[in-house]
């Protein structure tokens, strides 16, 4: 009987949450996966949406579509706002109700991270970050609008400001964005404007660190910098930004006039640490034990960007591979526990290496002692990214688009789309049923009461 099965609630349908759900596909459990988005997003390719290479639908898939064959799993669109660890339930704001309680026997929190302005939240207004599809489309709008405005503008001084693009943060996202922007202005846009020359656009990459791609070896980071400069990107290192406003950025006493500043610096974890009230690291990530559970709560797992676990004396990085491997581990552990089998050995991250792409046909790759830059690394990068897209249809579509773009220089989606209003806001009725049970499956409208 369905109701007698243990219930696993997974919060987040990103890399960690999906990894956990799939690891439990053959388990005799009832899984409820809750995400505030209806889609799984392949964040490593977000910068290609922001720079008009790919369209949003090519890097995201509906979560319920990905899990359609997994009969033990229900997907709920809703935002988790808290966890009652004593009564074992999470609270969810769904499309039309708030504070709905969903009970669990096992809980996996895989709620990821968002961008951090390092205490300067006032920057957010002028320098959007890149984390969601909406962010990517909004940055794409800004970039394309800047060219449109410049084409219509008589004042050459304004041309310069409009066509100066500043990226703050020279980690993988900043480097990849800068390279792709440089390519965009020098290829696709080049022949389409009459009153301005898009190739005169400036792309400036700023970081307070002394080199780009600080987590890569010095050799690879120097290779990436050379490649960026070859593409015309101005790389400014050694100073953080002091100020960002509507007119541009101030860095090391200099004001750089720009109408498009993009934040590609730090991230901060989801509030899962606050929900649990337990130990967190300095960044706010939940400190987990080697089996990824929260101390004192063997039924609660935290995985991915929102978890903090040291391996070899260093915290594991916030990358997709860590999240996927941790999600799978948590799923398998629960599967074994339910089957009455012994616990697996502690979680161990298998590092397959790091990659970052810099423009067309060039990437850097570091895996153990292997350090590679250039076309071969780019081919490895392309193969790995295609492999990890959530569905075969996306793999085919992205592959075809890349080949087309590579051969013709023409990107995928250079549309300026302004989305007004929100369906959720239209249908939500805030007064409805706080802390009420929600139907968790078609036909199951009665909330299950659980012995605590
Ligand atoms: C622009 C960018 C580029 C990147 N490039 C790379 C790369 O090249 N290689 C690499 O390995 N990693 C890369 N990363 C990092 C990688 O994407 C993350 O490490 C990975 O996504 C973490 O997986 P996760 O499952 O912890 O979180 P996510 O994949 O972020 O998933 C979290 C999910 O939880 C949902 N969620 C959050 N809060 C709630 C809530 N309260 N209620 C309900 N649902 C919620 C979100 O909607 C989301 O679906 C990149 C990240 C970004 C932003």
C-alpha cells in the first residue's frame, strides 16, 4: 500500500536533488520532490543564454518530464520556507497556498546557492548576477538593448558608455561570459548595425585576485588570460570594485562608465542552514557528517552547494559533480537503510577535473596532473557538457546549435523579450490555508498523519 511506504522528501530539483531522486528510482518509497521552479537548469551553460548562443529551452527541462517514468516520485512546484525537525515536516508555499506542511521520514535538502554581493547588496540593482534562466534572459536583454540604444544615439560619448560591458568576478562564470561577449560583438553583431561599429565595444573583466580562474593552475590561468586578451577583453586584476551605480563602476580610484555591469563574483548558500538551526560554515553552508546527514538527525541529508564537507583538509567545491555525487550517495544510503542493509562507507568525492571555456574553440582543463588548454580541451569541455544535459533532445539541439554557430558565427537567440507580470502572483490567494495539508498526488487529497 502506498501510504505504508516510507516517504522521502527532496527539496530542489537541481543536480543534487535529481541525483538523489534517480538513485531511489527502484526503491520501495514514496518520493516527493519539491522545487520552486518547474525545471531543472543546466547552470554551466547559462552564460550561453545570456550571450545569445543558446535559447533558454535548450538548457532547461521540466523536472516532471525528466522523472516521468519514475512511478514512485511526485513533483510539486512550490517554495520550501522552513523545516520542523521535531515533527518531521517541511513548509511549502505553492502556487495558491502558503505554509503547507508536508511530512517526511527522510529529508534531502538540495537547495543550491545564489549570488552574493559580499555585503554590498546595493550593487544588485545595477549589476545583475547569473543564476537562473530569468537572470540569463534579463542579461541578454540588457546587452542587446545597449546595442539598440547606441544605434539610435547621436552622441558618440554615449556610444562609448553604452558599448562598455563590465564583468565583476574572473572565476569560470566571468571568464566564460567575457569570452562569449567578445565573440558576440565581433561576429554575430558585426554586420548588423549601420551607425555604430559593434567591434569597438569594450569588454572589461575585473577581479581583486591576482589572476583569472584562481582555482586552476597558474599555467592554465595565464593561458586563459592570454586567450581573453587575444579576444580583446580588458583584464583588470588586483583591485575589487569600490562602487557600482547606474553610471558604471569605480575601481582603484578610476571610474569606468558603463551601462551594463554584470556580477559574476561570489555565491551564498540557500537558507537551509537557518531552517535547520544547526552548525554552518562561515559562508552559511550546513555542516554535514561524512554520510551527508546533519548531526543529531540521521534522517536529514544536505547535499550540493548548500552543504559543507571537508575532504583532504579542504572544503569540497560548489560544483555540479559534487552535487550529483552527493545526491546519488544520499539516495543510495536511504535505499540501503530501508532495505535493512548496512550503511555504505562515508561519502568520498571523485574529482574528475575542472574546465572553463574561453571563447570559440578554446578551453582550459585540469584533471589531476593533466593540464590542457586549447582546442582539445574545448572538445573535452563540449563532450562533457553535452553528456550532462538532462535529456537527449537537449543534447541533439545544443550540439546542432554549436556546430551551426561554429561554422557560421551566428548565435541562437538574439531576442529582446520583456516578461511582464507573473502567473504566480495572479493566481495566488495569500489568505488561503496556512499550514494546511496539500494534495501530494493526483487523487490523494487527504493529508497523511504520521506518528512522531
Ligand atoms: C553561471 C553558473 C555557471 C556554472 N558553471 C559550472 C561549471 O561549468 N561546472 C560545474 O561543475 N559547476 C558549475 N556551476 C555550479 C553548479 O551549477 C552548482 O554547483 C550546482 O548546480 C549545484 O547543484 P545543487 O543541486 O546543489 O543546486 P542547484 O543545481 O542550484 O539546484 C537547486 C535547486 O533547488 C531549488 N530551490 C532552491 N531553493 C528552494 C526552495 N526554498 N524551495 C524549493 N526549491 C528550491 C532551485 O530552484 C534549484 O532547482 C555553475 C553555476 C553557475 C551559477
